[in-house]
C-alpha cells in the first residue's frame, strides 16, 4: 500500500471518529484493536462448534488450531436462525425484522419494509395474516403468517426480538391455539434473560454504507455467482439462474430435469443485495458492481493475484463448499445424513469439502501482495448451528444441553501478531464481530453492534 493510501485511510478514520456521534443509529468508533488495512471474512455454514472442532473430516482447520496458527473464540454465538438473519446481523448489526431466508424483492419501490411496518417477516407478502403474541418478557410482538420476497431494506424502525443464545430448536413447530397452518413460534426461543430486546431505532444500512461514507471500499465475493452479476438473481449454479427460461429449446436434451440444477449460489448468503442502497447504487461505490464471483477478471482470485483487494472482503463459498450442502448434490455436497447436534450423523464428505475450500482460500489470501502489505486479518466464522439437538423443552429450571446452544466456531489469523495466539472464553456473538471489524477499519458501531454486551474482540486481534 502506498503512503498516499495510508494517509487517506488515516484521514478517513479520523473523520469518522470525529463525526461518529452524529451518525444516526451509530455510536462512537470502538477501540481496542489495531487499525487494519484489509479484513478478509470467510463465511461457513450450519455447523456448531463441537461439530467442527476435533472433527477428523476437518483436518486443516483443526491443524490451524492445534498448531497455534489462529486465535480461537471458544464461547462465540450466532444470533438466531435462519441463515439470512445471521448474515444480516454480521454486516448490519440487526435482523431488520427479517426472520426468513426469502429472496429479495428486487427494486420494489412500493413495498413497506419490516422496519417500517413493525411486523416481523411481513416480507411484502401479497396477503398475510398477522399474529400478535406475548413473549416471556411480556412484550407484544407481531409476526406474519405467510410471507414473500424481502422488501429492500432502508429507512429506520424496529427490528425483531432475537435470542442471544439459541436454547430452543426452531425445527419444532409450535402454534398458538387456533392458528393454521402451524408456524414457527420464534418466541419459544426466549428464556427471558438471554433474549435481545426489540430495538426501535434500527437504521437500514450495513458496513458497506459506512465504508463508502469513509472513503473506503468493499466487495462481496460470492462463489458460483454468474459472471453477469447478482441483480435479480436468487439462485444459480454459476451458469443458469432462477431467471433462466429452462423450457427453452436449448435445454431440451439435458440428461436430467432442467429444474434439478444444484443451487450453488444463494442470495440468502449475500446479505448486501437485500438493501436498497446496494440495489439502487444510491452512492458511488455502493452498488451491485461490488458483488462479484470468485472467478472472472474482477473476481476474488484475480483481485488477490494483483493485490487490488478492498478494505473489507466478504467471502462466501458456494453451498457445496461452505458445508451447507444440497439435497441434489453429489456425495461431497449431500446434506448431513442425520444430526443430533454432535458429530454423529454428519456427512464426512461435506465437512471435508468445506475444509479443503477454507485451505484453498486462506492459501490464496496469504499468497496475495495485499497480505504482505500492511496489517491484515483473516476471520473464519460459521453462521449458525443447524437447529440440531433435542426437540422438546427441558423440565422447568433446567437448561438445554450444549448441542442446542447456537455456539459456533470463529478463528482469527493476522499478518501482524507477535504475541502468542489465544483461545478466548469471553462471550462474543455476531454483533461483537461487526463491532470489532468496525473498530479495525475506523468505523462507528452500527445498530446492535453498539449494544453494551457486544464486546470488541480485543484479545483475538491483539498485536
């Protein structure tokens, strides 16, 4: 990095520090970690801490831990379910009232956001019925029964109450009397102590908005995204998408049903595309041009080879390579065979495929000129566990077993650390991660990343 770039970055960070308190729904710039030039955040899927650590099908990750190459958060928690909720929290510090994996409602200017409506999971359904129930804290919370594409997130309003530690399985459908069909009663998640209250002052933006405002750059690198880009795409195998007319003559002689293509790319793992500011490119540097595949002239591997990577790289392998799995994939992509929250029943091929993907990504990052220049960090994190474990509530006064808690693995490797790596037992979650990255990039905390319980992960990022 040139001295000019360093000076520009320092000035931008200073400007953000001076102006942070004035930013709506933002706090001060957090402190406690070194200022970084590049953060590489690698997202993995649907496996709890105990399903990854000491798993023989995950040799690379476990060697990094055993050999002291990475610092480890041993008490780190996802925040709720499903995937999209966690991805939104990692980049925006809130679920924004979205508790579904529904695709974006692309470029819709007439829909009402969940933030504005105050109804969780309304998601711009053509017709929904609204269920209002009282949670264990005595709060009346409204949920939609039904739902559709997610209205582009913008503006301000209230998000959804969310469990800080998942002590309940949402695979168990619980319906209040008289409600048909059965719906997930998310309120059953809350034990009245570990729930995060609904916040009424949430702003519909992400770290991407903050970076652009600070004069810095970002990219969302999405494996198997078609080269044409992310606009209007919900799913893709890298060639065809949900926009492709699979009844066209060109597909007539496919050996299998055209609809059976493996959905490798999924918008639900690409949280930035759910925001109006990104869909509409409301500021230069914010648009969908920042969402690129791994391949291509402006993709991840090309950027790493030249060292032209942004300050913030959000890196998402496809659903065969991130340990999510697909029911119509091959043996190394097939979903876990069965699951009790431990390593029993996991698909070893799926785990190994993800492990080799991590190894390939880390090697490519560390071979990049960008890694050798300046202070940088690689963060690897799993978005959530897989809803596994027991399916009934424990007796009154007793806790759920560890496999029911939404504890996931997070590791950090830096280019600058001189002190020994650590295994930290401090309580962290996705909001802690956002707050820490914001601190490292000189940005103010955003939404729930400003919560007093969202601690900066200073021990993991220490020099």
